[in-house]
C-alpha cells in the first residue's frame, strides 16, 4: 500500500513539474511572439523571447524595453503571468526535493515502528511465559 502511494505521489510530482515547465515554455513563446508583434524595438522573435523572459522573471536588464503603450500593457500581463508560472516551476522543483526527504523520514519511522512492534511481541511472549510458569519453590502464587 505504501509503495503504491509513493509511486503515485512520485508520478504526480514529476508530471506536475513537466506540466509547469510546458506551461512556462508556452507562456514564454507566446510572450516572445507578442513582444515581437507589439514592440517596434524588437526586431526578431528571439529578441521578443528574451524580452518576455526578462520581463516574466522581473529581471529587466534594460537592453530591450517596452516603449509603446501596447507593449507596456503587454509587459504587465507578462509579468503577472510570468510570476505565477515561474512560481509553479519553482514550487514543483521544491516539492520534488522535499519529497525525497519525506520518503527518507517515512522509511526511518516505518523501520522504527517495526522494531517497536517486534519488541512489543517479545515482551508479550515473555510475559505470557512468566504467567504460565509455575511459581518457584517456597513461594505462594499470586491470587490475581
């Protein structure tokens, strides 16, 4: 049961990272295309892609900047979407890293529980054997 759950969680987190990367790629591509169309200072699609990335990541190197009202409005949309999408990518990576630590902690807890259960069974068997054993010579049995 635990193994199946782990496989399922691992698949979801990896798929979540894949989906967020695909979404980031799509958003950057559309952002680059949009800047290439609306910004007169962007002469190639690759320049538009660069502007979309620096805008979405809120780096803003200043080598290419939006100059028209339309490109500035588009930049606002790219910033808002970029923050959300790049945060998803970062969160997916962090979730994968935390998952490894959680798995190690789960394994340690399960191992300790197995040891405790074995100790409990040994103690129960020892107690049962003590109750069934006849009392030593010269002692009277407990009336319980």
